[in-house]
């Protein structure tokens, strides 16, 4: 059986600031997740 990628998906239109999204992205990396993403249009 293959491996599974785990990623964090955020919804910035709910009020997250750039600084909050950056903090989440850095935490995602630090915690060993495979990536994070957010919609390109909000």
C-alpha cells in the first residue's frame, strides 16, 4: 500500500490575515505535513 500525503487547507476569506496564514504555513512545515494551500481567489 502506498503512502498518503497530508496537507492543511485554509480558508482565508473567513478573516485570516496574511500573518496568520504565514504562521499556519510555517507550523504545517514544522509539524511534518506535506504542504498547505489556500484558494487563489478570495
